[in-house]
């Protein structure tokens, strides 16, 4: 365990990483954290401040931490930069202490020089000399290196009674196998279950343990150049944290808001991992024709299809988190006609991804409906990407109808790989009718076609239902009274199906039925994530459990788009928005299907689409 944690600290970066871990470590040690690192404010040398009992002499003291990542060399100790550590320590002595709160002014002060690695040999004598010269009664300097932090974690936050042998073994396995995502995530999932069911700890303490374990896995994944396992693990940790904390978040009062802060830290880490994968590596290539398709590195079209839809769902989920966290969210509603630059960039890259990879015109399984719904939800919520959403709905509708006619490249109700890779085995009448006997994608497309001004497409889907899919059950997933108890834990069936939907001319019957469901379903409004204003948690749970988002989350958007003139449309997913704690490739071409017969028309449409629809040239 010690080598794993030691390498974890050596790999942390200073800003928002090492200085984000230290407060959680101090909290686990029983200290009260007074201040945390902030961007854009002068901190006068102290990155973190805390008050607690000194384990050396048992005296209550004020601890001030000045933090540096990695190894400390001469330049970082006393160089010309304003960020030199010695200068930060001088600012604590000369400036910070003069502004200490009155209730802490009489406490002995311990200034802790904190480095993630070691102090290099040629720097250590200068550090020791400075500490000896500056130490005096009531003012002491200490040095915490990566080894010190490791022992604090192993003997504190991850001590045996908190993190027993079972979870320790699982964390070691997950970290060691981080380059094998399936195996690593399986081990980490077991760790999550063991920690989450440990009733000897308070829920906040369990979440902090999961947070630290996820950080360790993330740093090991970063070092290995593979963040797939940390990303998937982070989704599970967010959901498990919500299940553990939502009752405490609802009851948070006062200054500390410990449950709210713990969940916020978990969410921030999840989005950090998302950013390292998608902001840094995927989205810069979104507009390059087939770039993401070829990056799958598979000669099987179904592999490319599955990977692309999964990528689209992840990109959309990241954008929807950004929408929720947008600074303008304090307002009662959001003018998405003027989204922030980060949110606009993500939505634009998502649109470019769709039109640069035509495999995204042909979903292979109904289980991809959740990724499709998330992407359409984000694209439709922003004005610059609504034309791309409308065009995509049109291509999806017509491509799936053509795929049905050819009995290939149509979304099947089954999601197992063996069936999807051998779709030609389903071409006899009985098997094909069974494989296409239920659909959530078709009513979703009809609803978005209605909301995005493509009523003719909705009418075409209505004719498709009557002429070809009379045997199929058109349905939507909805929340029921038992959903709260099952949704946040991955696996198993949850919720209900609103079945026997009929599209009708221009989707009239479908919209009427969905409006009735939205109005009559009281369980949705009582769901914790909705009641507390954390609706992205529900969307994430839908994505992880492969459930299409319920119509309560997207039908209001579509109704708003239909009701308002295009130039004045506004929409907010924030239903009674509350702050945290209080209210708060190639196209897929399966066997025996001609590329020219199926995709040439769609290639032309994507190539000719206006730049405003997909963020620029797809070439």
C-alpha cells in the first residue's frame, strides 16, 4: 500500500490537485479546515489553513500549509519567481499572521512546508537552516514530504480500521491493472461496494475514502497514459457518493456544509478526469473527418459504432455538467442564447464529431438511445448547435428506416456484442421481428423532430410505425416510486416503461401522451436529484445504467422551442435551481451492405452542412 500511495503523491500537480488533497487529509485527521486554495486571490504564502490538535504534544494549534508539487529543488526553494517557496514562507510570517481571525490569534502556529516528492540533497541544508533560524516559541516550521504524506494517509485516512485489508487489496489491484480498464474497474467497483456498506463510518467519511482512492487510481492512470479506468470509476463514485450523501446534503446547515463539500469534491474530480481525456485529447480532433473513428483501432465496424456512441454520450454528459455549473445559474432561468465559451466549445465540438463520423447516423442497439438523448439534449439547448441537432435527427431517422428495409444497421433491442457483430443471423422474419420488437429511439427521434421544427420527419416516423413497425412497442423510460432505492447503484432493472406510444401526424399523439405522463408522474419530482436541483446526477445514472433520460428532462425544452420564436428561445434545465448543499472512424457498414447504397447521401449532407451547424469544416 505504501508504494502505491507514495507514487500517488509524487504524481500530483500543485494547483487543484495536491492542494486539493491536503484539506481532505486534514479533515480525516480530525482538523477543522479554515481555508482552501483559491484561484485569483492573494494567499500570502498559505495555501491551506486548519485548526486542530497537534499529535506531537496534544496542544490545539493553527496549521498553515505552503504546498509544492513533486521534488523541491534550489530554484523552487529560493529562485527569482514570486512562487518560490521561501518567499511564500516569508509572506506567512510578515503578512498572513497579521490577518488571522481573532479566535485563532492566540494559538501556537505551525507552518508546514509540504512537497509531494522529496527535498533534493543540494536544497535540504538550506531548508533545514531556514527552519532552524525561523523557529521560536509559538511559531514552528515543519517539513512534510511525500513520505510524510504517505504515512499520514496509510495511518490516518486509509488506516486499517477505515480501509481494511480487503479494500486495500482491491485498490492495489485496480492501480496495478489500470492499463486493463475492464479488470481495473471491476476491482474498483468491488472496493466501492465494500467502502459504501461499511456502517462503522459516517457517510461523509466513506465518501472521502472513495475520493482519495479515486485520486490514487487517477494518478496511476495518468502515469500509465490511460485514463479509461479512472473515468469509468469516477462515474461510479459520483453515483455512490450521491446515494450516501443526498440526505445529508438536504439537511446541511451552517458554515461547514461537510456533505455538500464532499460531493462537490467528488464531482470536481470526475470533471477533471473528463477534461484530461476529452478537452485535451478528443475534442481537438472533433472536426477531422473520420479521425475518432480510426482512433478506435478496430477492423470491426460494430466496435467503431459502439465506441463512437459511447464517446458522444460522454462528451454530452460533460457539457451538461458544465451547463449546470455555469456561473449564470444563480438566475431563475438561463439565457442559453448566450452560453459561456467553455460550454459553447463543448457543444460545437459535439456537433462536429457527429458530422465528421457518419457512423453516428446509424445506432446499432437501443441501448445507445441514452447517448443519443444526452447529445440531442445538449445540442438543442444551445442556439448555435440546434441546426446540427435538427439535421442529425433527420439523418438518424432516414438512415434507420433504410437500415430496417435492408435488415442491417438498425438499432436492435439486444445489446450483447455477440448478437450485434452477427446481425446477418437475424435476417429471417421471426428473428428480425423479435430483434426489432421494442424501441425507445424512434419515439425519441419523433419528439425531437417535433421540437426542432422537423414535423415532416415526425410524420415520416409515424408512417414507419404504421407500415413497418406495427409489431414494435414504442416506449419511453420513466421514474417510479421505487427508483430512488435502486437507481444510484449500477445494475438491475429500475423504473418503468411508458409503452404503447403512438407517434401520430406531426408527433401529435406522442406529445400528448408524454405530456400526460409528465403531468401525472409524481415520483419524478420526488427523486432526490431532482428535488435538490442536481439533475445531472440523474442523467449520469441514466448513462451508466443505459436508460434513456425520462421525458421530464427533455420535453420542457422541446415545448419551449416550439412555443418561442427562434430568435427568442430560452431554456433552463434548472428546475428550482439550488446551490450544492441547499437547493443546489469509419461508418458502420455491416456484412453485405453496400457503402454507396446506404451512406453516400449522408456523406453529401454532412459535407454540405453549413459551418454553423457543426462548428466548422469537417475536413
